[in-house]
C-alpha cells in the first residue's frame, strides 16, 4: 500500500490535492507554518487513528474532510475521515471508494462506512492474516491480534521522534505502545507462521478433547471399580426389595456370583409404570434426532473443505517446485542470450528455446500465485477450524440433551420409587445390570486410553509447529539480516562509530553499537546527528526486509524534517543551505543520498515522503521535490483562510 494523493476538502466544497509518486522519494519543502508537520497526523487519521492529532489552526478550522488515494498492487482505494466536530477529538464517520482505478471525489457529502469497518478492510487489504499473540501464562495482559494500526508504527517519524536517543519507533513514548510493538513486531517480520492462529486454535481444541476423554476414562474406571464386596452389596439390595429370599445361600466364587446376578436381571415387573413426562421426553428425543442430522451435514462440510485445502496445498507445492526449476535458469544472462544456441553445450538448436526474460516473467507469475495461495491458506484453515468448533458444539448439545433425557427418567423414577415396589426392584436391577456391564469395560477403557494417547501425539505435533524456541530462532535469523543491513548503511554516513557493527535490541526497542571494547546503546551516544542517522538506517533496513520478504506492512515511510539537526527551523538561514558550512551540507547530502539509494533499489515497491524546511540546490534532490510551500503557497490555500 502506497499513497498517490493527500486530499483535503473545505467547508465551502473546495478540494486541495497534494500529488505523490508511488515507488519514489517525494519531498514537500516549505517555510514554517505552512502545514508540513500536519501531514503525518492527517495521513494517520485517515488510516483509522482513534483521535485526530492535527494541530488546531487553519487546517482544523477550514477543512471538513481529510482523504487519501491509496495504491495497491492490483487496485486503488480512496479513504477519508470527517474532521471531528468542535470540542471532539474523533468521529466514526468515514468514506470509502475502491476499484481497479479510482479517482478522488470532488465532493464528500455524507459518510458511507465507519472507522472500524475501514480498519478491518485495510487490515485484510494489506495482507495481514488472522493472528494472535498470546502472552506467557505468568503475564496478565490480554492476547493481541496485529492489525493495520500496529503496522503503521514503522511508517512515520515526526520531527519530535526522528532525532531522539530514547525512542526508535512512532508512538513509542505513549503508555503500553512499547509492549504492543514487542508483541506484534515478530509477526510483521515473519518470525511467526501465517497460520499460527489456526494452529493455536486447533491445539486448544485438541487439548479440550483430551480433557473430555480423561474424564470419560475416570468415570469408566470408577464404575468398573467393583469387586466381590460390591457384588454382595448388590445382592443385599436385591434381597431388601424381595428379588431374592436370602443372601446366605449365594456361592462365594466370583464367577458364580456374577451368574446369580445375571439371573436376577431377567426379572420382569407385574405391571408397567406410567411416565408423566412423556411429552417432554419426546420433544428432547426429537431434538437429538435433529442435532444428529445437523452433525452429519457439518461433517460433510468439513470433509469437503479439507479436500479443497489438500488441493490448495498440492497446488502450492507444485508451484514451488516449478519455481525452483525455473530459478536455476536465472544463472544465464537475460541480456545476451541467443535463443538458437544451447546455453549448456553451445550447439545450435533446431527449435529455439524461450528467452530467459520470458522464463523470468513466468517465474514472477508463479511467485505471485504462490504468495496469493499462501495468504489464503490461513483463512481456509480458520474456516475449517470454525466448522470443527461448530461440529464440537453440536456434539456437546447432543450430550446435554441426552443428559436431560436421563434426568427426566431419573426424576420420574425417584418420585415413584416409594410408591411402587416394581419400580424399586427395577432400579436395583438397573444397578446390577450397570455393574455387570462395567465388569466387561476393559475393552472400553483400553479404547479410551488409546484415544488419549493418539490425541496426545497430535498435541505434541502441533506444539512442535508453534514451538516458541523455533519462533525465537526464526526471529534471531531475521534480526541478524537486518543488523547486517544497518551496519552496511551506517558506513555511508559521516557519524561516530560508523565502522562498528550495530544491532537492534528487541527487548528495549533501541539500537546498540558493538565496539571492540563494549556495547553502547543509542541512549548513551551523543549528538543529534548520530541519533538521526541510526533512526534512518534502522527504519530503512526494516522496510527493506518488509519489501523483500513481502510482509504485510504499508510500503511507505514519512520523515518529518530530518535535516533539522543541521538546519534548525528557529534560525532563518537560506533554505538552500548556502550559508551553512561545507561539512554540514555534505552530511545532509549524504543523508538524502542514502534515502534515495534505498528507495531506488526497492523501486517500485517502497515510497518515502519527506517534509522539509530545506530546499537544496542539488540536482538529485530537486528531482524529487513535489511541492514548494513558499511565497503564499501552503497545504491550506490562502483563499480558504482569507474567506
């Protein structure tokens, strides 16, 4: 996601557009009090920031709506937020247009969506898969799902953030934001698998099923746990209700006792007992029948979805194999290839081979298909997981209905027990039958134990897939590559410790310089020029990783007045810096050259927007200047203000 236009609308139905170039550096230079510092708050507010942080003044007085024209790889989107009413910091009124090609409207009269709906849409649009960071058991904070708002911490540096030594990311000085960054950054870097949430939900479901099986095993073992004493106790009950005359003549051997008890269970009552709750019982039984029908349908849906998921997995595997085969062909030059000569043996071919450029285009197409398939697989897994949860809920309802049926029968039996001897005898016979059945529960308990062992193996496999140590290893490998990039970029700037390696400290969200004798955190390095440099190389290195690994982070970075450490706004120098010394001018040019080089190396997939007081008379710098807000020109047109 990049920005093609920043748009504001006046209360008098006028429109002001600030055009930007995706995939390039965009410089907006201007004098003080022209609106440069309000650009970041305007963009952030349009991208669903909770409060409107735009400074009070001409902008908030004259502007009715703020909008952005966004560019995606395959489409465009216009989003806008209404300026909050006086006395309020926010409003839920938002506006949205999306399509293959979209133009910013000339007028916004009424909202057509809400901020929450817009946030969810943007979260999905930039490719953030379902995810959830669950804190360790000893911590009390709630689980957190990364969204578009969390991705934007790496897309802004306002003038109070870009050159400080104690904060690195946008918003890091606000309460609780540092912990949110620590929780979500591993996902944005790619250390957490895209289907992590689906795996965690599947693990929770398996663990719940294991607990149910353990309870069933314990109940079965409790029922089965009789011995000779239990048999004699049942015989005593049978004697009490007259099913047998005396227990004195019962044989002592256990097998013979069982045989005697089985004969008792053949007794039949002289007359049938009535049942007052027959209507309720019938309704419950009908409910069970309907639930079993729903369970069958849900099982069919799960089976079809899993078949589709397996086909998608096979498709992704086949594409990956094709990609590996085609990548080998990148060893040959695309510029000097003769398609009639074999690139391996140099013999003339009867049938010319395709050009390397054509094969590379095929490879890019395959990678695009694979990326789309990889993004959709977690959603498919989530869909299957949801179906399985619904299936489990139906099973639970069936168990509850059956328990209610049993309770009704038990209630009726208890109520009439003392009135009807036949019922009392039937209850004793039922207890005898249950115990006799429990004697042969060995097979049942064995099946339960096997089911518990099987589901434990599945749990172990899932825990291995989401192993925190594996996640830590992936994160360490990613941060190592980012650290290498930062160390390479910092050598291009004239700052202290430029030749020493640097690394990112996730625990403290800062940069550390590793000298030969000690490690120095950013907070203990002097000079605002050094702080600015480390901020730049850190953010540029992070965005290089986001682009190269196709991570779901917006492809833009806003920098507000990076040259201020060399050219303070409160000193009215020549905006071309002609009066500053050569050393400072060289440092500023190197800083901008570094930004230009990184953006050009990632083109067209990365955009930098810089708001600057300086307007250097450097040819490369001037080629990226989009607007110059001087001589009466500003973000808000002067005729809006005068009127």
